C-alpha cells in the first residue's frame, strides 16, 4: 500500500447497503462485476459510465447513504471492507465526524 494516514471516524448513518450480504445483493441484483468493476478505468477513458458508478446511482436513487463493500485495493484480503459514503455531514441520516482528539490533523494541539 502507498504511504497513508489512518483516521478514526464516528459514523451514524443509515440506510447503508451491505454488499457483503449475498441476500442483499440478490434482492437488488448486484453482482461481482458491479462491485469489483475491473474495467472502471478503461470505461472512464472511453467516456462510459463504469458499472460501479451505475450501481452507486441506483443505490442513491433507492435512498441509501452509503455502502459497505469488500475492499478491492491491491493487497487487500477478502475479509477487508470499506464503507463508501456518497453524501455525509455532521448530522443524520449520514453523520460522519472525524475523531482527532489530539489535533494531529489540524496541525497539532491547540495552544
């Protein structure tokens, strides 16, 4: 993985589509190709809408604020998951708040 900064968040959001649930995927006809979207970059370069973006549009239209999905990042295990949010803020139904008690991301603790 590339160098990165790990952050903690308090998330209070619903409804979130659980793409790790085979039942949920069957109900909404979500397949592996929609989630892994192996050709996303070629699709975008061709001016096409990648399957993952089409899926996101469907889920947003259905009222979902986000999706829990397997991570397809290089080096990720099949048990690794991501929470993908489309719209969020400080309030519900999609509350996502950064936890930075020590002020490390804001340039250090206030003096």
